């Protein structure tokens, strides 16, 4: 709990009102103890997230407005209505709701764990975005195969190739090229806990297409060099995003990296995007 409190106090979106962040945290802790069932929580503009106790990543959006402020704000500011967004490793759908609920973009989202996928579908339906969202209960990789995934690690579930003492499930894995069937997204988010390079190898059909402008990936020690090499080979450079100045800065971060190959278009988009309302202000 102390780590959570430190995180929300230091979070940049909470700096103007840290007491408000602490209040949201305490209200959540109290409410989910006396009413231990899914809660509808305000998110961005008129959207909501349906969350339950123990969802560490999702609850960060309630405590802080946007849990991953730079990446989430980039999705809001870079996309436009009608664009195609691919959410690989969607979890319960926070990024999908931002893209299709907040902005009005179309989304293709993948979540390999069946129980989490059911929660993703719940958020899609609750926000009325099912008409512009296609959700798949599969994983993404370099080839079609069956892989074993952890199933008890919330936002850090991952493909494994070895001994694991916790709960696991067999997952059908597909190439993004096959799932998208010729469509090219404007923006892709990949959050697959070290499997990013394999996902990129499975999207070679549209990775070189100039319509794909940006890819957000996690930085994982197990695959970051491979990811950087693949991105460089396709003309992408690493950037970070300052959502308060609406500025893309050359060079990634120690956490996630925004890869871009058309900086002029992306900088213009983030500069001219409207503001979005949050539980703790606007961005």
C-alpha cells in the first residue's frame, strides 16, 4: 500500500490536488470492501471503466486520471475519429476505451487470458463502442501456434517457456498480419511483457506501410535490443511524450517508448488535439 500511496502522490496529474487523489484512493478501498463487486468508475470524457478490487493497473486510472500519463495522453492526442488503433495486450481495455470511447477511433484489441478478455468485453459494451471495436481472445506472435501463458499476474501475464508454479493457460497465438487482413493501423500499442519482438515479426506485412505512423512498446530487458533493431530497420525513431507541453522529444524512456517515423504529422496531431476531461482535471 505504501508504494501505491507514493505513486499517486508523485503522479504528475495529482500534483495540483494530492488530497483529492488520496480521497479517491480511500473511497475505493472502503467501497470495494463493503461492496465487493464490479464498480463503474469515471474515466475520460463520458467513458467509464468497470473495475474490481485487485486490478492494480486499472485502479491507477481512478487514482491518477491516467495511470500511464505519457502513453495514454499520446493515444488521446495522436488519434482522430475513424483512425485504426491496434491494442495488443489490451488487459481490461483502458487504452481501447481511450481510443474508441474518448477519441472515436476504431480499435482492434487482443487479450489472451479468457477471464481478462471477459472484462475487456464488458468495458467495450458498457461504453457503447462495440460497433467500432473488434476484440480477439488470442495472443500475438511471429507465427500461428499454441503457447502457455501465466494467468494469475493481472497486468503482467505473459507467454512462458519453462517452469512456472502459478496458474497457466494454453493460448492461441496469431500473427497481426493475419488478424488485420490487409488493414493498416495508424497507431499500435504493444504491452506483452518481453514478447514485443515476436509480435513485431508477426506484423511485417504492414510494418513497412507508411500509413502506420507510431508504435508504443514496453521496454523489457529481455527484448529491448531486438525491438530497437526492428524499429530502426523500418525507419522508426524512439521518442518520449510530454503531454503537458504537447511535445514529442527525441529519445525513449526507461519504461515505455513511442516509436515514430513521421514526426511532422505526429507533432502536428498532438499539438492540435482537443483537451480531454479526467477525474482530476483535463489534458
